[in-house]
């Protein structure tokens, strides 16, 4: 395999513009495709073939009002009481709209259910849906929130909680923190902005393609909302790690006097071989979730495996091309004494 990786590394350096253009086209193309045929992520949970799933299916069939999900609508007033005519009329109008809303099978009345505080300034009603929260549509959510308008017009504050609610977009704070730590570690390890930037750039390209691919898959099957988070974490980790191996070996080869193309090809043949072996091991391990037979775990494993596979391809093609672009300036914008320089001094001595 080393022989083929060596040839591929040499070709990637010589045809670096073509290689870079191919990966940019892939990144943009997959991104456009995900925007056109990509689907929406969801949190649908099922374990086919198990007794618990059979019980849930039977419950949904026989008693849909108990097997679905619920939203909680809270009414509150700062001054006054909820049983005052104006406030009470607004609440009753809201409850009537909720009862007629699409997908709603039952609405509790706070007065009848005695879900009212002692001072009569806070109360809540439960709105039962016939389907799981993950299957409630955006239109049904809008209808749920719009139903509170009569109560608000009567001076009653309306808040919502429970399972059925607007899903907040997951933040990316943890990924940004991890990326920042990786930048600092690579700067300290390489002592060069260029040497640090190449692994970061290639890892981000791999993650970008992987995430777009997951969105495309979501257009044809259910994909858990946690799949992109897992793919991002693993993709960044292996992408930076694999690039770190090859860039380190490349800098050592340069210090030994090899030209850029030869150095990158040798790095791809040696460290690149370890990257391919390690990457395929991770891919096979992630694909092991197919044996479990749980749909949402399968989608998560496939998404992460796809991102790792792309990271391996980038490491043995795009990374040598980027090293070719960097040329002998791999230690440019460095601080302190570079590792290449230290290796050259050791060789001279």
C-alpha cells in the first residue's frame, strides 16, 4: 500500500491545483445538494422488534390520547386574579382554540383540574397531542402558540412548556472551544502558523462535507439531531490527528534535505499508511452499530463513519497538495526555533 500512497502523494503535489479544485467543487456541490434535497433532523426514537416497542405501538393504536405527547400552557397575572371576568373569558377563549387545534386530542381546564395557585394568579392547562413531540409539525406549533392570543389580549401572560415546543438550534460552543484548543496545541507543537493552519483547514473541509452529507441522508430517512454533533466531534478529532501525523513526517523529511514533492510523497507513504489503517479501523468500528438494529443509532454511526472516511481521503490527497502549496514556507510566520531548523542543526552536527 505504501507504494500506491507514495505515487498518490507525488501526483497530489504535482497536480495540487487540480486536487484543491476537486475538493472545493465537492464541498460546494454537496452543500448545494443538501440545501435542495436535504431533510430535517428529528429525535424520533424506536427500537423495532423489542417488547417495549410493541407495547408502545399497541398503546398508540388503542389509546392515542395517552401515547402521544403534551404541551403545558401556563397562565399568569401580576395584578389581580385569573377568575376575574375579563381574564377568565380570555383563558376560556384560548382553551377553546387549543381544543380545535390540529393534532390535539384533549385539553384540561385549570379550574376543573384544580391546577390553579391558591392566590389565583397562576394556572396551567395540559394540551395532549395524538403523536410524539418529534412528529408535531411547525404549523401545529404555530397554532399552539397563536391560541394564546385571546388570553394575552385580556392581560394574561401566557407561557409554554412540556414536550411539544419549538426546538432550539443546537449551539456550537463546544466545537468552537475544541477548535480553539486545537489551534493553540498545534501552534505550540509546530511553532508555525502555516504548519498549524494546514491540519485545521483540511479538517474543517472534511467536517463540512460530512455534515452536508448527513443532511442529504436526512432527506431520505430519519436522522437523529445528535448525528451532526457526533460527526463534528469525531471529524475534527481524526481530521486534525491524521493531518498532524503527515505534516510532522513531512517536516522531518524536509529537514533531511528532500525536496517538497519527495518529502510530501514519503510522508504520505509512511504516516499516510498509518492514517489509512487507523481510519478504516474507526470506520469499521462505527459501522458496527448496524448490527444493533436501532435506527437512530444506525444513522449516527453512518454519519460519523462517513466523516471519518472523508477525513482519510483528504489526508492522503488534499493534504499533500496543501503541503505542495506551502512549499518550503511550512515554517513561515513561526515563533521561536522551528522544529525543521532544529532537525537541520542536528543533522549538521
